[in-house]
């Protein structure tokens, strides 16, 4: 299960994720993101601090978000690793693994 919360702040939009970004929840995040997509000039911060698992499809979606200017924050070792991985190198679309 994945909980998605959008909050407008003076700095821009914060998107807080809680739970697992895997399976059908990747598609749900993409749908929600499309519906709530902020202005191109607006800062967007995706808070992954309460995400417990990210599958390869989730990583690919987050990579596409990075390409659109989204910034990420996370506090757990796993989320910090994923953030570093997708912001530094990206995830090739054909890559398998997790």
C-alpha cells in the first residue's frame, strides 16, 4: 500500500509518500502526479522518508520525475541510496533488478 499526500508550501509543492512504491502503486503515483502536476516553474520536493520499498518500476518513475526537475529527500539508508542512484546515474529503461 502507498499513501500519497500533496501539500502546497511557500517553497512549492511537497509530495509525501508512505509505504511501498511497487506494483500497482507505481501506476497510482504516476496517475496522481499527472493529475496534480504543478507549474513547471514551481519547486517540487518528493519526500521518500516513509517509503519502505521501491521496485524497479518505481525507480524508473522516480527517474522520470527527476528529469522533470523534482527533488527528493529521504532519511533511511535505502531511500538515500535510491535517491543517490537515480539522481546521479538514472535507471536505464531496460535494466532489471532492484
